């Protein structure tokens, strides 16, 4: 295994390796990697030669032992332009009225479309992390909604990340949702409106954390110009990890 992967660095809460091929991943492979017990996350740089395939990364480890997440990244210039006037299907792009409305819709859609359906894939620390996110991070985030006759049918939450001096400005999508009950043309219009807003309101680089089991979310990011950059694993019995608040 030493010939196949290379240790890049050891950080406070994680250990980072290179990865020549995602095909290596699996329970047996993870079990054999040098992963100190005091590090909450095992992280691999996603192989560049496989990142451009445009296909979602399937979950490849046992849900009994590990949780698998991907970090998706995009340069701002890679994002598609916004929707074309006349093709919005009557949908409008509107800011939330206030933080309370933003939080209300974020909580409700997260519970119905992510944390409820994907409960078995989440770490034991997820609820505590979610509580901290809604209390301390979401109020500082930018949120935008897509509405149909005044009703919210889509939304996106964008966090501004304070990076190291000299690093590229980074924004983080912590939640994106489009009502699956919309007609196909309306869903496409909502996607276009959100991507256009993101292109206009984001900084140079944009990232997001997505659970491998959430194929719908992976496909949204892939179609929006994002590509997998890292793949990380958490132990089911690990202590709370200091992860960035990615809801999907």
C-alpha cells in the first residue's frame, strides 16, 4: 500500500494522503491505511485524471463503519451563466426577507430532503454540528430563494470562508435545494437562476461538501461546473469532527 498512496500532511483533526485511483477505495483499503485514532478524518486528494469524468462518485464503504463525503470545487469562471429572460417559467429570484425566514426554509428542506432520508449515513455527531451551524454560521451566510407565485421552491446558502493570508478567496455552498415537485422546465429554470446568482455573487473559488450517498446533489454540482477535489472518511465511533458545515 505504501507504493500506492503517499502521506501529504497531518493536521489537527485529519490526515491527508494522495490517491492514484478511486478504484482502490473500500473497507479493506481504509482499514489498512495509517489513520491515527486521534484524527477524526481520513482525507485523500481525488485523482485529477478521474475528477473530470462528470460522473458522481458512488459510496464504496460500509455504512456500519465509515461515512464518506466528497469536497467539490469550482472556479467562478467555470459556472454556467444565469437563465435567459423569457425562459424563467414565471419563477423569480429573491433574497430572503430576513435571517429567520432563511433559517426556517433551510431547516425544513434539510430535514425533509437530506437529514431525514439520509439519516443512516450521518455521523453520530451530526446533530450537534447542525445545531452549531444554524446558531453560528447560517446567520452570517448569504441566502437566496427562487419563488413561484410568492412560494419558495428553491434556495441556496453561501458562506464566505476566511482563508489564510494570500490564499484565493473561497466561498462555501452549505445548502442547495430545488423542489422536486416542480415541472421539468421549472426545475431547469430554477437551476439556471441559482447558478446565475452564484456566478454573480461568489468569489474566485467555490466549494461544497457532499455525502457520497447523495447522488442527486453530486449531479447538481457536476452539471454546475464543479469537480471532486477530495474524498474523506469519518469513523462511526469517532468524536465530533471539525468539518465545514456542508449540509448535503
